[in-house]
C-alpha cells in the first residue's frame, strides 16, 4: 500500500513510545520504508534494538554520528516523503515551534520541507498550558490531537496519544495513496434483528466493527463506499441503516447493480420468526412456548448466483428476463464465522456459496472476532488459495484484506 514511500518516524521521550512499535509494524506491512529517529530520552521508554528490528533499518539518535560526507539531518530530510513525530512531547513541540534544533530529531524537523504529522502525548495540564497551545498553533503541520482518558501519570484528562490507526490513516491520506478511486464498495455489517413482537427480537453478538473497519479503510483508499448496517454509525460515506435480514437483502440488491465489490461482513440471521406478533406477547400459564422460525434468504448465495447467471448469459449472448447483461460483475466477498473446524467449514462454504473470497474467523476465541477490536482471519479464494492474517487490530486486518482481494 505504501510501497516506494519513505516515512521518517520521530519518537520522543514519552510513555506512549511503546505504542509506536505497532505503528512501525503497520507501516512495514504496508510496504513503507521506515526510518526511525529518536530523541535520546525516547530510548528510556523503548529500546533501539526493538525499533531497529521492527523497522529493519538503523535507528538514528545522535546528531554527529555521521557515517558519510552528508550531514545526516539533511540527508534524512531529503530522502523521506513524510515526517511523523509520535509521540511528540511538550518539549519537542515547543522546540520545533520556535526553531530550536538541538538534537537530530529537531534538526531534521527544522530542515524538513515535506508534510509533517505531529501526534502529541503528555499530561493533561501540560496539554492545557497556554504556552504549549500557543506553540502548537505556530506549527505548520498536521496535529493529531491527543485523546481524553486515564493518563500514565494517574490523571484523567486530555493527553493520551491518539489511536495508532489514526496516525496510519493520516499518513496514507497525506501520501495520497488512493488505489480504489472510482470503485464502488458495498459493505454490510452487524447482526440482523428479527422481531418476535414489538419489544423482543432474535439477534447475535456481532458488533459490526469488522465491517466498519473495512468501510473506513476502503474510503481511506479512495473508494466510493456504501455501508449497510444494523448499527448506529455516523460516517462521511453513505450509511444505510437496516434491521432484519429481509431489509438487508433489499438494500444490498439495490446497491449491487453498480458495485465493483460487495463484502458481506454482516452476521445475517439464518431464520426469522414466521409470524411477528403485532402486540407484546403475554406470559401464559404454560412452562414452554414454541416459536416457529422460517428460513431467511441467503443474501451472499443469491448475489453469487446472480453474478454467475449474468456471466453465463454474457458468454452465450442470451438475454434473460431476470436481469440486464452487464459488462462486469462485482467481486463478491463473504465472511465465515465458525466456532469449530474453521478451515474445514470455510472450504465447504466458499464452494457452496460460490463467492470469490471468503474471510474465515474463529468466533470461539475471546481475544478476536465478535465484539473484540482485534481479529485474526484466513482468506480463502475460489481457486483453493489460502492466506492467514496474524492477529491485529481490525483496521489493520481490513487494510490487509483489501490489499489481498483488490
Ligand atoms: N449470509 C447471508 N445471508 C444469510 C446468512 C449468511 O448473506 N442468511 C452471509 C454472511 O454475511 C457471511 C456468509 O454468508 O458473509 C457466511 O455466514 P455464516 O453465518 O458464517 O454462515 P451461514 O451461511 O449462516 O451458515 P451457518 O450458520 O450454518 O454456519
């Protein structure tokens, strides 16, 4: 995703430095070249060896440790496409704002003419200090404001480093990496709600986070995104809120026509109540009651057969009454939630449903999948190929899935 780009990553002396290890991994997974420059104090929080191993580059700290004729601060500044300083302490922010260049990192910042992202992290009183705020205003760069919450110093307030994914997204956005421009993505998310009566329903534990992460990533990569979800989501792209499997099917079918890719990340209920009671059902004297359920349409399978029929008609030139022949059909991607025999079930499902890719995830584990912010998946393709994506936050997994399928 970021191949050919060099990111100069400046780390300063704050406790949030340890989080930057994950940021380096995200940049590396996106194929960026990462050059780490630390202030001497940063190495009190994270080791040079860790940063070197993750970035696969020497870590620069000292200004006068010059290995060739080039002054290092100038050659680093020339080579990189962007400079990201995270976490940025009040001290480093103030130095950069006032042109102080007393270590390698601040010297590079002073000489850097390309885009700079600064992600501050500090105690909440330091953040609120008018001098620091004044210095921040002097910076001509993108500042990713810290978040509120419990701080390492014990205070509750604003000062925590923003999410690593936010720094990654901003970097990709500024580097203008938009390979999905002009592509329409339709993504579903969340568990459907099947009404029993006006106050009760059947649903599942799906949080909808994986679908949202996919929609956010596709948007960041330039796609025109429509998210069809059962959750309340407010985004800058098109969001269609639905409730039941039948609502979701209607919305997906409407959007399918001009889509380039449909990803069914939603946990669609396989059955719905045969007859939804119009009024709240009353408790009876019986110890048991029976609800009759009927099968919901399998949206993914229907999309796949629509596509297969369309492609077949295109080959034979026969114009069927059920649809117009299109010049191209979207890539159809399904998800597969399993609590046992993940790969075995996933292989059966991709064949049965006929989708191009199936993303298999294990929902029996507490540290990934449903409700978690993390996931670990295996991508299966229709030709029998398989690729495992190691456990990572859902946004990282989403980028990797998009990179793999598109
Ligand atoms: N799916 C769908 N419509 C349904 C059920 C599932 O479109 N009525 C889609 C899901 O969005 C997912 C894929 O099918 O992309 C697989 O869903 P999953 O729940 O894993 O499998 P099921 O087909 O429901 O089979 P089972 O519940 O027996 O595992």
